[in-house]
C-alpha cells in the first residue's frame, strides 16, 4: 500500500491527530525500566517525543521523599498517557484510570488488559469490555491489542481513540512478527494505528512506519539499550525515515537486476 | 483510629484525608486517593472525614510502559 503523494513542504509539516489533539512527533516513549528518572528525562528529550506513558502505583509510604517522575519529566511539556499495566479485568482498569484522572486530570489513556504474565498478550474479550466501560465514563482510550484485524475493527466501532497492536510480546524486542496483519489493520482503520510493544531497534520502528502506522510506542528498546540517549535519537530518526518512505511510495520489487546506468553509449 | 493504608494497618490521629496525606509526608498535588474503593476528589480532601476501619489507597504516577 502506498500513501497518496504529497509535496515535500506538506510532508515536512506532517503532524497527526489523536483524540482531537495534534502532535508533531510520531514517537511515544515509555518511562519504565530506566536506571533512574534523570536518564529517562534525557532520553525523552533526545527522542523528540511529545507523549510519554506512565503507570499508577501505590506511594511508597516508608520513603515519601523518593524521586518522583513529575519532577523530572514535566507533565506541562509532555502529554502523560497513564496505562493500566498489570490489570487483568475491566474493573481493575477502570479503577486505575479513575485514579489517574484524579491524580493529574488525564483523560487520554492507554488501556491494556492482560491475560497471562508469560507472554503479556492482552485478553481481547476483556479489553473490548473494558473499553466500553471507559468510553462510557468519558475517557479517550488508546487500546493495546493483539494484531487481530477483526478485533481492531471492533475496538474502533466501540469508540477507541487509537488502536495499538503488539508487534511482538512486550519487552521482547523481536520486531514486527506479522507485517501483513499490521498493514491490514492500518488499511481498514479510520483512527490512528500505533505499533505498541515488540520494537527492538530503530529498523523495527522504520518498518512499522513504512507499513503506514501513524506512530510507534516503545519503552524497552530505548531503556534497555546500552546507550539509551543515543537509541532515543535513533528512534526519532527512524520514525521520520519510515514516515517519509511511506509517503514517498517505495519502488516495486523486481525478480532480476535492472542496471542503474544506461546500457546505451557503452564504449 | 485504625486504618488500612496501601494495604498496611496504620494507627493515626488525624480526621481528614488531607491531614492523613500531609502526616505521611506526601504532596497533596501529586497523589490520588481512594477511600473504601471510591475516589476522593481533591477538592474534598479537607472535608472527607475518616472513619475507623477505612481502607485508603494513595497512588501516584511512576515510570511505566
């Protein structure tokens, strides 16, 4: 699938819309697994991301003065996207996001309802039910899902703000396992599609963007790199390159060689 | 008064949610509170009275993917 051809000046201003907001960066980064929040903040800066995912957890009462994320990554500069990581039922997800809304007023949220701690794939039946509960409460819900084309349509019909299929198990870094499904999900969707989970390095993000995804969400690929700040920068360039390649429209593949220098006029 | 705060039993001498959060050394602006599974709106922190046996959850945002 090739995108409609745009002039370069249009492509340069190529932002994307999510739940009525416009973003320039097509990279969303997670804030888990970093050595510390300072490194996390530096990686966020280097990535150019405008949205960061966050988790809701109990305050550590034995050490109330421990560093807090909001003191390193400013919620006024970055859009916080609270997740429901660790939730296995719709009710747990709703409870978590109600707390998030009270904590920071965040209504744009990431829903993930897990099925199993070995592979961390979502329970799609429960995810769809949770989505409906959250939409009824006024949340704008980005949904972590399997790369199931039929469920992706059901999520959109139920009012999802974005569809976020896993390219591979969370934290695995295995890259996009089923390019056909991601492409089919992109083709049928009328809302943003993001690859969430499974990105391991910059080329994986490029592939996601070349398939027509609106953006990429990654955590471990950056946090788990030997040099997270440099990998954050690589991811920034990867989504730009992949997006441009998608908009440019790739050449058709050929079975045999086709010389780039003319054969005519050979000496 | 005996409460359960974040899953742990705790004996406190405070009357409101706001006083409890302050006593624990936390910044009111950076947390959300649930009392017996119901959200306590920040605007009511000063007015919601605690009762013996209340189960309180105090949460905040942390790093996550």
